[in-house]
C-alpha cells in the first residue's frame, strides 16, 4: 500500500526518492530544462545582463485565503527580479519536506507552483528535494531563485529620488500579512485575501515611462512603512509625506487589522509594486495600472518632500489634519508570514 | 451603520478640529488652560496615531493616565512568571507582556533561553493549548483591567466544564475606578476632566464615573477609540467646563450603556474578590485588584505553585511612574528615546502598544521631532 504522507525514505536517494520526484516534480515540470533530470540546467539568455534573486519561504499556515506557500514561492522571487528591472524567465525550486507531510498538501502546493509559473511565463528549470525528520521543519519549506533578463530601458536607482517625486502603489495595502494573521486566528471567513501575485504586468505597464521612474520595490515584510523608511534613511534634505486619508485598503484587511491592533502600513503585500516617479508621469502610470486585472485600486500614496522638519522621515497626514511620524517597524511584528 | 469608516471621516474630523479651535479661542483666556486626562491606554495610542494633540486648541492639554495594564504591572509579577517558565510550565500570554522588563530579565529572554512561552490573541486559545498537552501545567498571564478580566476570568468555568485541569491563572487583575480615586486624591495633580475608558466602561457602565462628577465636580465623558470619538469627547469636556457643568456624558453609546455588562459583572462577583494591589508607578492602591476567590484557588497559579509576587526591582532612572500619573510627558524622561526605545525598553510604558512612551515614540509628531 502506498503511504499517503511523505516518509523519511523519500529523501534517501533510492527508489522511494525516485518515485517522489517522478510523482511530484517530473509530472509537473518535466517538459523543459528538467527533462531527464540533469544535474544542472543550461539556459540561453537573449541579452547580456541577468537579474538574479533568491528567497526562502517558511509561511505558517501553509495554505491561506488567496493562495498557499507554492504561489508565494513563485511570486516572491519573480517579484524581486521584476522590481529590479528584470524580465523573470527561470526559477529554481528547492523543497524541504517534513516526514509525515500529507501528499494531498504537497500536491496542492506543487500545483500552485506549476500554475503560478505558467501564468507568469516562468520556467522551473532546476530543483532539489530533501526530507527531514518529523519536528525538524514545519510541514514544508521552499527556496526559490529567479533569473531574469535585464530590461534595457530601466534606470532604477533609489539615489535618483528627489523632492516633488510621487509615490504610487499598484493596489490595496497589507492584504497578505492580514490574510495570514486572520488564518492563524480563525477569522479567515469573509476576511482579507492575500494579494499574492506576479507584479511583472504592473512593472511592464510602467515601462513606457521608464525615463521618469526612479525606483520600484515590492513592499513585503515590514510593508509600505519599511520601504518608505529605507528610501529616506540618512537623507538630509528630503523626507516623505503620505496622506493617510486616501490609502487603498480592502475592507476585510482593515477590519482584521483593527481587531488585532495592527497597522496595514506595516503589513506585507505579496503582489504590489511601490513605484517612485517624476510627478508628470504619475497619472499616466496610474491610468495604465488601473486597466490591469487587480489594478483598480492603484493609488497615489504621497510624495517626496523638501520640507526641512521632514528630512530623513516618513510622515503621515492624519484625518485630523495633524501629522505623525511613520517609523521603521521594530523587530518581531509578524513572524513567518512568507 | 458604519462603525469604523464613519468615525474616521476626514472632512468631519477637520470640521470638528476647527470647531474645537473656535470653542477654545472664545472660552480659554490666557493662562486659563485646562488639563484633561485620557485614562485609558488605547486612547493614548489613538491620540498619538491620529496626531490629535497637534489638532487641539491652545490651552487644552491632554495627559495620559494609568490605563495601560501592561504598564502598571509590577516587575515582581514578571519575575514570578519568568520563574514559572524556568520550571518548565507553559506560560500563555498576550504579546505585549513578552518584552516587559522584570527585575533582571523578560519573558522574551526567558523564551530564547528555552522557556515555553506561547503568545495568543484570544484567551480561548489557552484552552486548546492546555487540552493539547494535558500532562503539562499551563499558566495564563492574567493581567488587565475589567475589559480583559471578563474573558480571562471566563476561562475558569470553561476549563471546569471541559475538564481541563492543567490550566491556571497568574492573576494581576486591576480595576480602573480605584486608580481614578487615587489620582484625584493626589495633591500634585490637577485634572479638569476625565476622558473615561471606552471598553472598560462597556463592562462597568458609564454610571461608575458618577462620583467623580457629582462629588468631585470633575466633568467626565466616556469616549470611543476612533478619531471622531476622541474629538467629540474633548468637545464634550470643553463644553462642560465652559458651561460650568460636571456630568457623566456617554459619547460611546454604540457600545457603552449606563449599567454596563451585567453578565460580566455577575461572573466577577462569582469568581473574584477585591485585593489591595501594587500598581507600577502608583504604589499600593486599596481594593484596586481582583483575585480568584478561595473556592477557585486550584485555578490560582500563585497558590498552585506557591509563588509570591513581590514588588521587584525597577530601573532607578525610569520615570514610568510619573508618566502613568500624567505628571511627566514621556519625552521629558531622561531615558526616553536615548536609552529606552521600543526595541530595548527599560520601562513598561515603552513596551506596550498602549503605553504612553511607546505611543509618544512611535507616533512622534513632526513638531515634537523638530525640536
């Protein structure tokens, strides 16, 4: 009788290992560079420069409203490449499985990897599978790395940001972080849904305005607040002012954030781009974004300011008309959200 | 009814700010300022988060009161909790307590050293944790005011019902009215009005504040936690002062009633009895704490494990005591933002999300920062 959970023997390198690889990996990814399971993939790039990034995923729970660790593992790495000006092409996929993980879960996760990669037109080109004893990992950890080809037109440089520039976000804030917290606390029904998705379509839609785009980031851990603070850290003549009264927020995300006493500005997005551009290009980029699926809530977050008391700071204009400082998030806010 | 968005509506908020400014201008002459105390820590947090201090009219000062449960929990309580963790007991806590400094350590450090400390968002999670490991002792860190006391004390009958014998409470429950009595009795403090707690009042009822208005002539307004709630609360206090009234007004009528939550009150009467309690910064206040009655002593971790909760040792330069009494602005403490930060807190007011110092640090307004 075949076991319905992962056994330690599945990582032993013998017949069981071969079965697992065939069933889990070859069946889904075996047509491209993985055909015949070579030790390494040989890839042919068109351009001279590549953009390369890696990320590990330890999210708990493995499945959450809006996706699972598989979606996250694909999008996490390709989004890093995309906002750095790369066209994501190839992905590595390394799995660390805990003895006893139900195959049903593994299948759903790998289906998600397959579907997310196909949708993003990225090829899973190489991979690895290990099994560890029960208790040595929490179900399943994934590492992915993504190689993209550098897109010529982008001239992205955080140092190019200047007063007057506008800060845009491609959708609602904090949905992934709040979806995870809601799932952990048994309030998932009707609540926030993770925004987990490829941001490449948004990056690509901004490409015609590349000359006026200074900088892009995907606001994952620490959320928008962390990215904005990193932008102005150490700046002596520029700060950021955001208008808190018009932040794009999904009602479910807002509700869970209020219940748990968390601020969506600090909660992770997994499918949003934060983009800084010259003021003149802002409307055109927002217009292009709003036509994309998932782009209806794209919005202007704020601007880069030369006002002296703001230097090196991120300030939020509140509903009362006062302003407060949006600090860098502290240490442990939401562990293991990705 | 929209319970959140409606109370965060920017146009309404800014109109109220303007109204407050005019009210202040016409009524508060030079040197005739008023000081209101927001008793509750969640108000402190919301006031900072929405930059409400910056929006106040000249002559109106808001001081933060003792209503942050983490802040007033003495170091000795943490010492006892850390000791139980060291003995291998599963300690279950809300997240705020983890970084509060005890005399020598914190629960976060005890966890890093191998202590089994579980952070929960709901008291009910404690039942699951205890049921999952019936062979181990589980202790819930039962601190808080009336709002938190209700669900946490409610664990006792639930654990009995589900025959979960390995769960007990390390109690340091406190009640708000005795602390307000102590503040009124303090000759160094002048409070012209109380913004009374929102969710504590949901349990004890707005009528609990009648003595402050009637006997002490101090205007009271029960206000909610959204920015418009708070602005309306300040408006109510200001109007009472201008009109020479001292009453209890309930701005938060969508949640708070005059009599409070009868079910919770019955639960308190059945399970709990008053005790003199030590408040960090305020000292011992008679009958200001609640402990489990003798009949429930098997659920009382202090009895069960024979631990005594001493006063503990606090950092000599820490001003949390004066901050909690509203005598000192957090930024005036010599440790503030220099030695004491949210990442490395010295006093409890810097740890808790509701703490005055954490609020002042996290939501420093631009004016303050520029100096």
